[in-house]
């Protein structure tokens, strides 16, 4: 499928609107509060959609489709066990302290609640993580655009080498994101995230509809793929009887509790969107509005992976070929390729084989290839624009979080404490440019390693998992002290590293995947190792924080009002209709999530 | 309210919807349902609703937005 004039027109329109929103947002960006917090003036529904979009980067759209093809509907655990309960928790219980403390960033809350050293430790690890993940997002996008060959013909016309497509994709997306954040700050990012959210839905919803039609609906998927792919909870009693390689305890504790709460409740890239809300009630509603939409996202991002697999596995379907497990590579190459292609080794040009000698499927291309195959000119433009929008929103989320943490938690805290607001605004703009430059550098670094995606999972288990214990104890146990928090956080991170160094998933090589100290235990899958790294890191941080807090001098309780649950007056009298009440809204969201789990059990 | 994001969302969807629907009407289409025309129409309706809501909100608030 090649892009027609209509498709180019749609892409160009999108870019024009994105930049126009940046210009409009810039008109209202006059102070640091405008630039870093969007003037705390954004309505709840806008924050809620931005909250979803900021997370809807490459890892989400491409990764969830890939996992859908690899693990089946069990991938939905990332939503129905992971994200949704955590989003309800942050809205109902944690937002009063984030928003109410008037902290300008998540690390700044740690400074108000604990001390400077805890804040600095969190700010530094967080800044590093945002740069790496925005770089990886950029790399994944450029690689995808190159693999899809959508720019091949225009580049040929212009007489440019095909190798430049990769550089072109990185430079253009970096410049566009730089332009709208440099001008409009967080406000520019949030308004664009809303636009990007609607485009992503508009691009993927018809793809799912067309795909389901092709495979004979949900029932067709069930008969083609079998129960292992279409039941989320089948075989979860033991790690050996399901595709994820984890048991229910590891899943609920590791993914559901530690990793998801760690990400959705403490990651500033997410929390920043709610902090921009126009009132406390809006801030609390933000994650709940996001959750009520996000719980249906498995149908939008995971189903394409399942559909692509069904169209790859069923030989009697038009445009599909025999599954890769049928054997000889040569015969497969002669058929029309399936939706999910065989993974090629870029250095040798030969198909990559698994341990049993079967060719591996390139799951990352499941969703994009489905789009190229079933969308005619017109919808193709919408679909590719949706992909581009998701990459940009993910990158922008990282960049706005980075510029705020760098300016307030590192520059203002340690380099120039007493400067004017204009000075910090200028530093924030500069940090945006530097953050994007560093992201580009890490994108090129990512292209040097083939296991960078594992690395990012790892960094999240190192950074987000232990810090969730710090926030939890800080907000809900008044006895927690600064020394306790700092030592606990450092220990948690260290334990994550130790656990990773001592364990290895089966069939993996010692190195970036673990076991670099010695292999004491081996896990049935990478996912299991990742979940248990998080569980260990969180537990270590929790226990050490409590222990050290008990032997150090408690904080003065009068200083902790508004920062700790038991010392903060209850928020009562939410105005507005009953469905706007965060607690009721949270209850409804959880009930529907339970129902979804039961339907797809 | 500072700046109503429903304006750009609505306008962009109207324009993209029109382009896609036109591709469905005049361009070559694969066998099966005309997804361009159908989804283009959905995008036009969505864009129109967004613009309408934004216009109503502007009218009801005393000071103009933007």
C-alpha cells in the first residue's frame, strides 16, 4: 500500500494543527506557572484525556498490539488488573496531597514531606528515565517508518538515499514536539494530547471493526486462536500453565500492585496532567475520567494484535499464510506473507530463529501491518496520522515532565535558588531543547543496542517500584521520616539491581537480561522476572523506610498538615452532580473493570 | 476557561473527515464496505458536534475565549 495525495494531505493537516495549537497556547504562556503547570487552569475532561495520551506512546500502541499477538487477551491484565485500580487509587486517595500541597512536581512533594536529599535522588533517577524513554519512543517510531516503507517513493523522487528516512523521521518529530512545547509549555502539550487522543481513536477503531469482520468477529477469533489466547484468566493458577509465565500472585502483586501503582500514582509524567487541573475536584476527577475511557482500550490496542495473528495463522483466509511453526523457511517465503512477518536479522538479512529452529514472528509489526493491509487510501492517512500522534504524545509527555523536574527540582534547588520567574521560564524552555537533544542522542544510542526495550522495562522496575513505597508511607504514615525515606529509596533501588543481577529468565543470555552477578534463580519468562524485581524492590524500600523511620527523629506534626492523610482535614462537600463525586465515580469504574475481567475470564 | 480545545479538534475532524469521505466517493475502493465514506462521515459528524459545543460554550460565557 502506498500513500496517496489524500493521505499526505491528512498528515500535513495534522502537523499544521499541532503547530497552530502550540502558537495559540504560547499566547497565554507568560509565567513559570503557565509553562510548567498550564496555569492550573485546565478543565477535568481535558486533563483526563491528556492523562491517557501522555501514556499512549510507542510502547503502548505498538507494544500492546505486539503483546496481544504474543500472549493473547491476557495482555489486558495490564489494564484490568494494572492501570485501572491504580488510576482510581491516585484519584481518590493521593491527588488531595499532590494537588493540595501546591507542589509543582512529584519530587517537590517529597521535598515538602521529607527533605532535600530524598527529592534530589528521585528527581535525578526520574530525569534519566524520561530521557531514555523518550529516546526509545523516538527510535521505535523512526524504525517503524523505515520498516513500513511509506516514505520510500517520495525519497526516491527527491533523489535522497533511503537510509536518510530514519534520520528524517527523528529530526522532524523532534522539531515538531520541540516547537509546540517550547512555545506553549505544558498547555501546548495537553491541548495537543487531546487532539492526539481523538486521532488515535479515529485511526484504530475502524481498524478493529474491519479486522473483526475479516476474522469472523470475536467468535471467529476464539475458534481460530483457541482458548489460550482468548481467556485472560485461564491457567493463571501456575506460572507454567499460561503464556505470561507468571502465577496469579506475581501478577496481582507485581503488575497489579507494585508496577502499576508505581507508574500511575508516582510517575510525574502522568501526575503532572492532573496537577494542571483548575480545581481540587477536577484534579481528583482527572485520573477517574481517564480510567473510565482507558478500561476499554484493550479493544482498541490489544485486539489488532490478536486479529493480525489470526490472519497470519489461518491459511484458508485471504492474504494469510501457514503459521511460522509449519517449518521450512523457503516455503513460507514463497507464499504471500502473513500480516505478521518473520523477524529478520538486520545484519545477516536472514530470518531469526528461536531455540527450536523455527522462524520468529516480528510481533511489533502486527498492528502497523494490519493497518497497511486493510486501510484504503484515505483511511490509510488517518491510521498513519494516528500512529504519528501516539509517538508524539508519548514523547511530549516525557519532555514536559523532564523540563519541570530539571528546572524546579535540580536547577532551582541546587544551582540557582533565588532567581526571577522569567529566569526559570527561560531555563524551562532551554531545558525543553536540551531534553529533546538528549532524547535524540538516546534514540541513536538505542539503535546501537538490540535489547533497549528490555532496558527500559528494567529502569522502570528500578525507579518506579521502590518510590511507590516512599510515596505511600509518606502520605499515609505520619511517622515516616526523611532519613527513613532516603535510605529506604536507595535500598529499594539497590535491591532491584541485586535481584536483577542474581536471576535470569530461562533461555536468556547473562547480561542485560540479568544474572550478571551470578544466576541464583531462573524465571519462566522475562515478565515474571520483571514483576518479581518490582516486588522485591518495593518490599525492601517499604521495610527499610519503616525501620529507619522508627529509629530517627519524627517530623514536627504541625509541618505535615496537607501532606499526610491523618493530619489533613477531610475534603467534604464536593459540589456538582453525584456522578462527579470522585469516590462514586471510582466505585463505578472499579465495578465495570471487575465485570470486564469476568466477561473475558 | 482559557482556550477551548474543542475548536481545533472539531475543525481538524471536519477537514480530515471531508478528505476521507471524498476519497471514499471518488477514489478506488477495495471490495467490501466503503470504510472511507462511512468513517469519513462519522468523523464529519464528530467534528461538527465538537464545533457546535464550542460555539455554544462561547455564547453562554460572557467574555469571549481565546
